[in-house]
C-alpha cells in the first residue's frame, strides 16, 4: 500500500500541474501570435475595456467586434472563394443551360478561362452570381452551400475552403468572446453564402453575420411558405456599405474592427470615430511562402488607401509573416 | 406487486407532475397569466423544447423567438405610438417650416386634426415619416427618440409610452430567455425608432431588433464619419416582409412567434411551417375596460385573416381579458 502522505503529495502535484497549465494557457490566449506590437495592441486593448472601474471600461453589451471575412478570417487567393463556388455551380448547372456554351461569361468559364469570363467586368460577375445564387429557395441554397463546403478543395493546398481559415484569428475570436465580446462578421461576401458554415467554423451564429444580399420574396408553394431568392441586388456590404450594414444589423458602433483591404476602410473609420478605447486592425498579407503576399496592386483584396490611413492614424497592421507563428490550423504540430 | 406497465405510467405521471409543479409554482415564471389554455400552451412548449433527450428537444442556438411590437409587447391605441412621435415632431419642427401651415398633411396635423391629415392615405403618412425621420444623422435621430420616450405621455393613461407595455409579455420574454431562448423583435415599426429603448424596456438589445427602415448614406463631415438618414423607404417589415426581415437579420427560422394582427400572419406561417415543436401565439385585444377591445374592423392592428388561420391551425390565441391578471406594470399591486 502506498503511504498516504506520498499519495497526497502526488495528488497535489497532479492538481498543481493541471492548474499551472490552465493558468499558462489563460495567460497566453493567443499562442499562434508572436510577441510583438500587434499582439501587444490586442491584449492591451482587451485589458483596458474589461477592467472594471478603469476609465476605459466598456460594459459587456457594448463590446461589439466586427470582422471582415475574405482575407481577414479565411484566405482569398487565388480568387475569392465565393467566386470559386459560383464557377463550380456554373459547371454543375451547365447541362441544364445548353445556351451557356455560346454565351459569355459562361462560355469562357466552361472552357476554364476565368480571366476571359471576368473580362466582362461587373456585368459579367453579376450574371454569374445571379445564375448561381438566385432562383431557388433559401433552404435549397443553404443546402447547396453546405454540400460545396463539404466537398470542394482549394486549388493550391488541396484543403477544404473552410480549413483555409487563419489560426491566429480563430484564437482572437475566442479570446474576445471569453472577454465578453459579441463577434460579428461584416463581409462583402454573400450573407447566405457564409451563414451555413460560420457557426461551426468561427463560432459565429447566422444572426451575427452581415453581408451582401440579393432580394427575396415570400410565397406559398402548395400551401407551404417559402422564401425565394430573386435575381436582383439588394445590398452591397463593402466599403461605405459596411458602416451601413453594421448600423442596419447591429444598431450600435463596434469598439473593435478587423479587416485586410480597402473594402474595410470605412468600417475601420466608423469604429475608431467613436468615443473611448477602440481597436482597428488590418491583416497585411506579407507571407509569400506560407500564404500570399499582396497589397496595393492586387485585384483581390487590394490594400492601398486603408494601409496609408492605418499608418497615419496608428491602427494596428498585422505583418502576417512576422506576427503569425502559424497561419492555417492544419499546419499546427 | 404493481404491474410494470402501470408502474411506469404512474412514474412518468409523477415525474411530469413534479416538473410541472416546479415550473408553474416553485418558479412561477408567469405570475400575471391566469391558468388556462394560453399559459398551458406556453409552458408545455417550453418544457418540450428544453427537455434534453426528448424528441422535441431544440438545442439552445436554435431557440429563436420573434415578437411583434405594436399591440403585442406594447399598446397601439388610439394610434401607433410611432405616429404619435411623428406628430409631436411635426409640431416641434413647425417653426422651421412655415410652409407647413398651408401644406397637407402638415396643415391638418398642426390644427390637431389627425384624421384629416391621414385622409391623404399612404402618401400623407410617408410625407410625415420622411419629414420627421429623415435628414439627420443616426445619432441625432437616436437622441431625439430617447428624449421623446423620456417625456411624451399617452393621451389616455398619462403614462410614458414605454410604461404602456404588457406585464404578461415582459414575464414571457424573461421566461423564454431563462430557458435559453434568444428573443427578437420583428416589427412593422421603424427599426431605429425602437432600438434606443428596447434594451432597457424589454431586455432586447439593438442587434435583436428587426423593423422597417429608410435608406442611409455614409459620409465624412469635416473628416468625421456620419450615417445620414435619407428620405427614401428601404424595407417594410410587415406582412410578407416579416419572414424576409427574419431571414435577412436572423438567418434561421424561429421556433416561436408572437403577434397580434394580420401584419404578423406570414411570420406565424413561416415559424410554424418548420419541423419539430412550434409555438404560434396571437394576442387578442378583448379587454375594453383595462385596455382596448378590437380586431376585425380596426384600422390599427387589424386582426381578421390571422384570427381565422389561428383557429383553423390551432395556434394559441390569448384572450387578454381572461388570460391576463395584470395588463400594464403600473397596475401591479
């Protein structure tokens, strides 16, 4: 029989170890972030707004944080993932649309010539979006997105698109929520393209997703109510649209906002123009080896004016290459 | 020895009884509701969807409940309270608009002739709304609403409008939230007219308020970002608009919905057409002494088609006179 003293000591040691690991983890809530000015700015901001009695304290209901999605929470190269979805849908639906063989932008897409298809500019993109995102019920569209997300693979990494999310940003979402923040997505992407998977992937429920939308119609089909997606734009949640989307869906000003491109500039302006402590953060894609490196000249996720304004106003600019220990969850050892 | 079949049945009954007693008496979550079919339907529904392992169980994130506002959470007689706000604004702003003296619908309003002003129909209402709800920043409008709510008095009771809320519905909101529900307002009223006070009065934060809206514009004023309210309708969150507003703002189907008029019919249809346990409830204004009695022939809060459909489909219809012990919080002894 083990002497009781030793047993207790071992028990105590085990408890102490667990306790220390717990503490260590709590003290390092952002393990994929290297120590540096970005991590410091985040942690100091959170300490400031959560410290009761301090001048920077913000009550829990007002701790609103908004995140862009493409290029901020998940990757956006070599093309916006929603565009990859639309192209896959065009291919799937082509058999029902023999006329697409001779009709742009579909003809080029079906030949695999994406650049040729997009040469038609906004009009071409709109045609592709409407052909693939409208005409069905919201429930059918949701299922189509779920099926695609479960099967489609990224052309470079061979991973599912929902695996191409940024580990440091997942940790940041969790860290903010653990500190009483409500986290929202505010994206130029389609609101109904994101909602089917954001809860599982980011812990962000559908009612906290703001995005671009097309018009819808309510109707009874054989006595059963349905919401049908119409081929008409409703709202573009990008650039000056982002503060409007925030106002419409959230109804209060965020105290923290996270983006990566000029499409996020107005959201960051709106957020930082409020009173009290504010955090504005831009993810700068600087890592050509582990992810992509692009900014002022990129057609996808262009970061130009917002980079200048970030520097002028002292916003936090994440240098992906140096600030992030890990980029994607699948890299973790 | 008792046969096992009978024993199980008795055991089940005993457990059910204890559970019901716990809900109904120990916690007494709905003290202003008289015992009767309405209270029973509510309590049984909540028991069903919250009982883990039961076939009716609904996980917490999907416990979405949507409430109409006018006539469901607060009164709406002798006119929608937002119309009273608009009329008060016309009077306040009249000195800046000398032309209103000779221009309908303003001229009639300024003479105190509301019916004369509203004789102009939708066009007149729209003119009143735009003159009083547009042209300012969202922040200025919010302050105007807060000031009005803090000072304006109901013409019949002399109470503030936010005191004219239904005590049984406040208890219902609390009861649902205590059982893991997220409570939303889905109202034909203006979204920015409600948000400044719903958190304090109902415990419903701005991001859980869905309503009608006008268009907005983002702009920099002397370098400061502002959201400006434009004199153009954006969305009418009434009738078939309610399921669309729910889809746009919440992104999932409610499992419980609460209304009082034909404007809520489609929301109730949409809610009850989902799978699993559903609760659809209509507040029927039957108490001319303590509140008002009106339904099929009322111009405010008309309840006609929805009353027929409620009866046909077995929805819960609250008989205000008999189901509610107390109507307004200020009556409580």
